[in-house]
C-alpha cells in the first residue's frame, strides 16, 4: 500500500467582480449558505465563504478583484454533485425561473448533467451519478422531462451497448486497486 499523500479537492475559489450579484446567485438560486465573509487579509477585496454541507466550512470561496474588463472566465468549469434526477430537475427549474439559460443537457453514461453560466459567465455543471460506467469523454443529449424510469432505462441501454461498459461499483474497485498500489 502506498504511503504517498492523496490530496482531495476541498473547495474552489473564484475571482469575481460583483460580490452582491454573485452572493445572490449562489445563495438564492444555487442554494449555498454564506458561512463567513470579510475583506481579504492582503488586498482587502471582499471574500465570501459558502457551503451546502454543515460538515464543511466552505466548498466555494468568492473573492473580489476580478477586473471589469476581463474577457475570460475565472474557471474552466465548476461542477456540483446532486443526489437525484428529481434534485436535478428542481435545480433546473430554479435556474430557469431566475432567467438562466440551460445550454446543454448531457448523459455521460456515468452521470446526467446540465450546463449553464453564472452571472459572471463562469461555466457551471450540475450532475447526478448513474450506477454505470463507460469510458469518458462521452456525452449524448437527454430529456430531463422524461420520467426517472425512462431516463434510467435509456441510459442503461446506452451504457450496455458501449464496449467499455461496467457497473460503477466495479469501476470503483478497479480505481481503488490502481490508486492504492
């Protein structure tokens, strides 16, 4: 067994322009709670610490100071895990009600995802795991308005027709063996 440390992602920091707009989006639309806030200790930019998990002080840090004329996103993508297709639908409906355009629905075989941008054009993903695995990258459009049973049936058929198919539980065993040896 390896004794090498295995860092895990603990939280993500985003440079932002407008703390009030971003705070509203991440709390009111995305469902995060502000756990702390104050000026950055070095440059005095506003900092907001947010979490959806009471066990984690923060999963996301929003840090002011992103230049107004920056024509880039502060991140390639931020991805947030949900527990079920019903939660994914509920979040989709909240986003649409807030005027957010969903620009992609993707079945990756191992996950169902929706993609959209926050108010400062950072690309976001909300996703739910499936019980299956197929090699990535992979993405087919899917209809989130179908029933859970229909989405599951179609996804399982899609996965089982892929040469690299395996159950997610088997992929985890294989990954554990690879990572721990």
